[in-house]
C-alpha cells in the first residue's frame, strides 16, 4: 500500500515538473515575439525621425540663406545712405570754409581801420593833454593857487560839510529811534519789573554754627583731634574753631558740602554724642536731607514759574543752585527772576511765554556744577541742555545770554535783557572793591585817550561818565560822533551790568571886565 502511494506521489511530481517546463517555454516564446515587434517599431520610428530631421535641416538652411541675403541688402542700402550723407556734409563744410575766409578778410580790414583810429586817437589825446595843462596853468594863475592847494581846500570844505551832515543825520536818527523804541522798551521793562518781586539771599564761602557753650568746642575737636578730623574728612569742609564765643565757622568753596557739614554738626550738637561713628552716621543723614532739599527746591522752582517737562536731572541741578551765589546774588532766585521777567517780556512782545520762561530758568544751569566741571558756566550749561534733549532754541538762548554767540531768536534776546535787568537791579549784586575801582579806572582811561578831551569823570558807581572837551578842538558836530565812538569802545572792551551813560560836555566862556 505504501509503495502505491509513493508511486502516485512520484508520478504527480514528475507531471508537475513537466507542466512547469512547458509553461516556461511558452512564456519565453511570447516574450521573444514581443521583443521582435518592439525592435521593428523602434526601427520605423528612427527612420521617420531621420526623415523629419533632414527636412528640418533643409528648411533651416533655406531660412539662413534668406536672412543673409536680406541683411546684405540692408547693409548695402545703409552704406549708400551714409555715403550720400557724407557727400552732403562735405559740401556744407566747403561752403562754411568759404564764408569763414570772407569773414577773415573783413576782420583784417576792420583791424587795419582800428589801428589807424588808435593812432589818430593817441594824437588827439596828446593834444588834449597839452590843452588841459595849459588850462590848468591859466586857472592857477587866475586863482593864485596850485592844483594841489585847490584840491586840499576843496576836500577840506567837503569834509566839513559831510561831517556836519553826518552828525545831523546821526542825531536825527538817534532822536527818532529813541522816541519810538525808548517808549516801548521802558514800558515793557518797567511792566516786567513791577510784576516781578523776587527775594535775594546774600551768602559767602563760610557758614557759622552756634554752640550752646564754649565747652562744646572741645567735644567737637575730640581726643587728639579725631572728631574734627573725621568731620572734615567726611564732608570735605574746613572747621575753624577760634576765639569766637559760642560759634564754629565752616569754610568751603562748595556750598553743598558746606550745607551738609552745617546740618550734620547741628545734629551732633543736639544729640550730644560726638564720636567718629556717630559723626559718619550724622553726615550720611545730612547728605540725604540735602539731596531731598535739592530735589524739592528744583521742583518748587519749576512750579513757581509754571515750567513743566524738564528732565529730572536738570530739576535736581536747579535745586543745587540754591547753594550757589554770584556777586552775592542767589543763583536759583536769580534764575527764577529771569524766568519770570522773560515770561513777562515775551507776553508784552507777543512770543511764546512758556518757552521764554523755560530758557530763562535754564540760562545759568551750568553754575550748578561749575565747581566740579572745567569750563565756563555757559559751555557747561549748553552741554547739559544738549545731554538732556532740550530744544535748539533753548540751547541758543543759554549760549547767547552773555553775548558769546549771536542770538538766533527773539527769545534769546529776551533772556539777555531779563538777565541784565535781574543782575543790574540796585542791591541785587555786590562787587569786590578791586573790580569796582578797575572798572572806573578803565572808563576814564578810554575816554581820556581821545583827542580833544580835557577831563573825564566816572560817576554814579561807574554807570555814567562825563567828558569835558576843549571847545577849540571839538565842534558841535564832533561831539555827537565822539560820544558814539566812546560808547562803542566801552561796549567792546568793558564788562559791566546794565548800561553806562556817556555825557560829552562842551562849554565856551567869554569873560570881560567893566572898568
């Protein structure tokens, strides 16, 4: 039974193998038939493509020949046109050359004619010169004067007439200008001054601290001077303890440091405990108080003049000016007064009041740090205003308020006037005796240097100079010009607050005796 099964299985396997071989052979024949047909088609496509390519090639050659022929024809046509244009230009140049030749001949003829005329003119000029010389000699004989003497006499007469006319014109223009401008200027200035009344504080470089008793001086000095050394080191202020009863003097050129030292010393005296550690603590407290005071003073100043939007650092610098003085005039009070005067003058004239007040308030801002930074207070102020983004108009007003640069706006001129009004007001400032006497001396030197001046006197604290002239040397017309020249020279050479009146006096006396 097993043998039959094996035989059947073998038979089935053999049958399957035979069937697979038959299927494979049949598939191979089909593939070869398909390959043959594909090769035939590809040959047909290649033949067709070659025919089309040949046709395209012939067409392209024909088109190229046509384009070449067309370009050749166009080139020949253009060449003909250019030849004709060149021939036309040659004819035109030839005609122009003929015209130039004719003009050249004409010019040569004219040149010859001019040469003849010049020769004739030279002869005529020689004859005229001879006649003129004869006429001059005849005139000199008739007049009894030489030409130089007559010329000098004529110039002198004309000079006198011109000088007199100039003096009259200057006097007339000055009178007219004074009548028109003086009235308005006085009205504006007086109105501004009447509306503004600011207090001024006179300070020096020292502060005096009162003591409850002289025994406190020893405690302030401390053992071997350690307390006074600590206080001077912490504040940068010199303490002067002398025979002055119940008082200590603080000396420093920096007013802020002096104020810190004063507050700290007063606190130590009230507290009673004076030793280095306590001194350091009190100095720190005093510094904070002064900083707070500076900030508040700056804010109060801006509120007082109604100016807002100023950078906080500039407000702080304004507060520092409370401790700065100029000729005894408090810098912050002066700035507030200038701001108010600027606003009043701006209102009278009709320009922006807020901008004028802002410029007036900031015009001396450089004085707040001129002890710390090198340079003039004007340059420092300009740099500060630029740093904190103030407008160009404000910067120019700050820079021009002492005349260092030309004012570029009416507001800058207003600030100049307001600054002069505030500084020149009687009692606003005080000057050293040396500065005062030097100014009087320079005034008299300037006036005495002019020809015809007999004597001069500086009076009214240098606000007026009276000049006595020699009548024989200075005429009425010369007086007007002399006063103007002296005024201009004083403006150029001297620095002074307000204005200086120049009076020229010419006196003629005739004396006789009745016998």
